[in-house]
């Protein structure tokens, strides 16, 4: 396997049309992430099958990493549950099973066999899809030689619509067992282990991007320098370092802020106060609005709102007990609220205690300016 697909031309025609534009966007201006590709390659080389999962907070580059990987490996199967209208189990099964048939069975199979498989797929009920997916995976696994690998890449597995399948089943009916030379590469936001939604009995590995601050910082600096290479005044080392710090190694933040900075700002502006622009770019504000809708869900209790207000007002991490004392509520209720928002929080150990803060200061400031919490 090629562990560093950085120089490979962008190639999206091998994937369903609904994902092609996204893949092009996510691989534009891509830099670095070699430590992730190396980890994936090492996992594939050291295990005969398995699940490799990339975990990271919103905007840290998970989707771009997977997009870069699949454009460099067009024999992979790709699905993105974060695309609008693609978060239901039946959509996943239809897309992935079609790709498996077309890429791995149609080339060598009899026409009648392929027609039969596609007919079966069209007539499947969603809760029957798990056995059909497992059947295809096993058929393909049996046909692969020792040098071949079947790789299914799924982005945003945590974006699934919960009502699209029974709660006792794996997310998207992903198989519990895998045949030889079969691998799944997943990306998702932080989650509680007991709420992973996956029960698997096959080799697995998780790479949490938060565990690699030095590598993330280096990649962010390279991204900034590459983007601003046509703006000499803005590529001063001090400016790039300051911008990297404000970004908190978040690529979504940078992808939205850099165009505005390049167009409207000066290199001697105070990044710490204004982030070089008066208002958030519309794309970033919409991104944060989506966060808020997910956090709010069907509604927030009085305790939820109190906890959130504390997080919004705090620029440092706070422990469960500290938050409970501030709002005069039971620690259990505080922890329950935090667990519900785990994908939008940073967890760190401070003074021997686990402390929580909102994942990005820009998001915290956006919430602070809204009337949402009144």
C-alpha cells in the first residue's frame, strides 16, 4: 500500500457522483498528515483484516484525510454519511454494495450473476442488508490474492440517523466479523466507548488526532504557508505562528478564515482580539449553527442550559465537580449533560482531574454572542 498519497493526482471518477464534488473540495490545498497515512499503512500491513478508526473533534481534518486516501487508492470503496441525505442505513447499504459489485465482481463475474446480485440488492429490506453486505464481502475476500486488499472507507459514521435501523445493530450494519484481506477505515467525532454503536470481533485500532499536537501544528503551519504563498506580506513567520495558535490546529476554521484574512486584513493586526476579521465568514457561522442544533437536539433542560452557560463563560477546562458547584446541581446530572455533547468538547487532565471545555474558542465565542442561551 502507498502510505503517502500526497503526490497522487486527484481522481474521483471511481466513486459515486454524489461524493465526487466533496472529494475534490476536501483534497484541494491538502498538505501533510503523513503520520496518519503511515499509521493506516502499518495497520494494513500488520493485520490480516480489521477496523481502523480516526477520531477527532469537528474541523480537525478527518474528512480531508479520508478523501485524500481514497483519491490515491481508487480501488477503495467510499461512503460519506455526512453528506445531506446520506445518513440512513439503507442508503449506505445500497451505495456500498453497488460499489462492491461494480469494482470487484462485475469485472470477473458472469453477466447473469451480476444482474442477479443487483436485483437482490434492489429488493432488499433495510434490515436484510447486513447479510447481503457480509455475503458480498466474503465473496470478494475469497477471490483476492495475498497481495490484494479490500478497503471500505466510511466518513462520519456517527452522523447516522438513529431511527434508520434497530438500536441493537451495528452502525450501518457494519459486520462484526471480517474475512481475510478485508478492512474498514472509519472517521468519527469523539464518542463514549460504551456508546460507540459498534460491536466487532476482529483486529481494530483507533488513532485520535488529539494525541498528536506537534504533528498537527506542523501540518497547520504548512497549510497556512501554502495558502498564503501568493500573499508575501502575510507569510511572515511570526504571523503564521500566531495564526496557527489562534486556529487551535483546526483546518475547518482556517479554510474559512484564510480567504477573509487574505482579502481584508493586515499582517500587523491583533489576531487574539479579532481574528483579523470583524465577523465570522458565513460558512463558519453556518458550521457552528449546525453544532448548536445537534447540541440542542429535541430541547435542553434547565441543568443542560446551566452547564452550557458555564462552558461558554469559561476559557479554561473545568471538572464535573467544579461545574456542579457553580450551578448548584448534582454531579450526575452535570456529567450526563457533558456526555451528550462529548463530540464538541475537549477533555484534559488538570491537577489530577478530568476537565472539560468547548472544543474551539471560536465556537465558544460564537455561542457567547448568540441569544440562544437566554
